């Protein structure tokens, strides 16, 4: 079933979406949970090969943000070894409290017959739906893959098994600053057209 949409509104939504970082969030302003559920519902409608719907989300808000902060800082300190940075440790401890919500992004290995990359690509589509939906609601956010994202020992905390992947965190808040215009090189430089 197709619904008539104004193509220019869709174009504008896509072209004006920007990453909005934690330092740009309005402190202490919390997004209503029903809006977060709508973002997640929109993410759930992403395409996935064989309909595996491999995305898994863990939402942190309120006191949960501190639980995330404590966990990620402690795990980073435990596993960083010689690469340990006090500044990174402090950022992992302090940044979550500056967000309204943080959504951990997981990939559940649903169909071992599919190439893993197809499951990861499906999750990326879900995150794009989430990002565009957040923008449509006037929210700021960004997908972070830093910190403990690729640390094997982190997975169980987010309900992920050995074959699954933790793919990062989507940080959300209300933007308090104007987000600058984006820049892209011309699409013609990235397309090979065969007729």
C-alpha cells in the first residue's frame, strides 16, 4: 500500500539531518518515553533479508544512564591495558548523564545461513530510520561506535550472545544549538551510470 507523500519534505528531512553531539544537548531536558517508543517502532520497519529483524535495542534513561556509565567506564578501565586514557575514562563516566536517552545498538545473529554483513546492514538501516525519525521530532542524536562498542566482554550486559555484535550507541537529547548546514561532494562523483 502506497501513501502519497510530499517528496520535497522527504528530501528536506534527509538533507537536513545532522549528528548532534552530547555537548550540544540541552541539559536536564528529557524526551518523553512515548516519542522514544515511536523512534524504535520506526527503526523496527527497516528492511532485512529473510525478515530476520536482527536489530536489538537496550534503552537507558533516568538512573539507567548511571548504570551504563558505571559499566562502560569500569569495563574500559579493565580492558584498555596500555591504551588506557584517563580522559576517555572520565568521558565514559560523565557523558551518559548529559543525555536524555542512550540506545545501545545490537545485532542478533538470527540466521546463521545469511552472511553476517547482511545482518549488520539491516541494523544500519534500522538506525537510519531512528536517526531520521529523531530529526523529524526535532531531537538531536548521533550514533557513536567508540568506548566499549567492540569489546567482547561488553555483549552480555546488553543481552547479546557470543555470535551477536554490539554496534554502538545512539545518544539522544534536545539540541540547544543550531546545527550547521551539511556538506556533501556532488553525487555525480560517486556514481557510475550504465545505460
